[in-house]
């Protein structure tokens, strides 16, 4: 494996951070460190997020941007979902990064498995500042990002046991106009109407395994397992990609409500001996909609599939350093004409890495650039809609569980923070030099 380039002057600049860890001062002269980002203390800002708690009792599990780029939603191991509104002067020069504190905190007793923000979220219109969350053994919640209140609930119930089914993945796509959302659970994809809360259940339910009747006559294709990731084709063709913890990927038409277009296993490929993998945690489409990226837990990379030929492995990204059961969120960034793009991902070593134009070659590909941005595992790397700002979260659990159904309680170790980075070298969609 070739050593990634460590970009000197073209490095991310930390412009905002959630808290100060006394042991987090970046030492001068460390080759991979990108900036001297001392985090500002949040003690006294939010009683649900004290400095002591953030370091010892919880860690960030993930983050996502609102559609208008004003707000970040985070989920933490203390079962709290927090809203962070960025300052308007975020990119103005300051001697130290802005200190971030949560604008709103929505607590839960049980773990949150998935969240999804309203696709037309606008901070200027509070009626749109909504998000969905699935909490273990509870109905799906529709909540306000600006106040810790639940506005509506949607029930997904096992008809045999009458117990709540908790989705492990949710998708609130703009392609459905903001009126419907999708959930993924055990061998089941459901479509909900946002205007029909309560006990009515989903509008449609699509099992991802063929019925016994179809199997009896030798028909039907499908995949069994928890639907752990979903992603909608960006070109408008209405193709939903769904992945499972059992290492299968399925493609479905009509925005996930149509027939199966094909399923394939991502296990036992040539990439297995190079990067490993133990279950899909995220799926991403290339901007052109021609390729699909599959990120897994316990994996050192990301798989690349050519969707024109269902199940054909084009290659894999290696050196990601994500050998953990935690979800490690990655992102794709358009970087030029003709579908050029980059994959950005964090690792358990605190580094953020970039793979440039991964679909331009086959086989293994090493990262081209890397920066050390956290003193702990980078659980999310998500790009602002503008393309030149990134939000990253860090933190990890001391003891991991292989249980696909949930997570046992644990304590955080190492750094636990949310940081926002400005990347001037990406201005106007240009690439890193």
C-alpha cells in the first residue's frame, strides 16, 4: 500500500467544535495533523451535555446535515439526539474555533437505531425543521429539531407478537416530495405516509424474501436479514438500493415500492481477503447513478459495484481503517465534470481520508490524501451541501457487541466531539492540488 499524500497548506481548517478535551491539544510538528483546533468548553451551556458526561458516559454515533446546510443533527450513545445550529459568521476569521452547544436535545430511554431529516428542511420555516427517529421498542417519532417535542408517531408492529418493530434504517427522500418515508427492518421495507400518523401502520410493506407460495413454485428472488442501509438513486430513475447485515444488496424499482430488480451477495468476493467486512452499514450512489458504494462494519475499505451489471464488483477502496462494529459514516463529493467524484471517510485512528475518482480504475485503490482530525475514532464524515465544509464526529465504545438487534451499554473512550471544518481547496468544486 502506498503512503497517502499529506497535504501541507491544503488542509482542513477547524472553524467550530463542541467541547475542549484537556488532552486534545494538537501537538506541533505531528505530520498528519491538520490544524491547531482547541475545542471550546461547553460546561454550563447545556445540562444534558456536560464536559464530564461527554468524555466518560457517551460518544457521538453519527451526524447528518439539514438540506439547507444550517443545522447538524447528531445521535449519541446516551440515547440523546441533539440539534446544532451553526453561527452565521462560521467562516469569518477568528483566533480560535467557534464553540458549539446544542440548540435542542431530544432524550430517549432506549437507543436510537436510525434518523432521517425532512428533505426540504429550512431554518427560515420552522414548520419544515423536522426529523424522524426510530427508537428501540417504540413507534417511529416525528420531532421538531428546534424543540424537544414529538409531533407524531408511526407504528410498525409485528402482527404475530404485537411488539413494535424498530427500523434499523430510514430514508426520507426528496424524490417522494416530503410526503412519504421508507423504513428498513428484518427482511422488510415499508412505505409510510407522513400525513397518516398513529396505529394505522405503513401504506405498503414489501418483504425482501419471496413468499412461501412463490418459493413452492420455484419463483422469486430475495434476501434475508435486517435492512441496515438504504439509498435512493440520484438520477431520478427511482431505484432504491438496500443492504443487510447478512451482506446482501437488493435493488428495487418505483422508489422502493416496486418489484425487485435484483439481489446479490457481497461476501466471498476478491475484496474479502483484502479489506474484510461483516455487514452493510451504509450505501452510497455515485453522482451519475452508475456505481454503488457499500461500506461495512469490521472493514478496512469500501466496495464499489457497477450497477449496470448487477452484482459486478468493480473494485474496492482500502486503507479506510474501520475495523469496528460501529457505524462509520462516509460521504461522496462531486468534484468536477463527467461524474468525477471523491469518497471521504474517517477511521478508528482519527484520520479523514480521500479517494479520488474511485470508478476510474478496477481493483484495489489507496487513499490519495489524509489528515488527522480527531484523537479518537471518526464516526461520521459528512459534507455540507455547499461542498466545501465538512462535519465530523468522534468517539467510540469500549466494548462492542456483534448483536444485530441492538447495542449494549458501554462507556466512551478517547476524544468525543463534533467538529466543523472549512476546506478552501474545495471552493467551487475544485479538487485538492
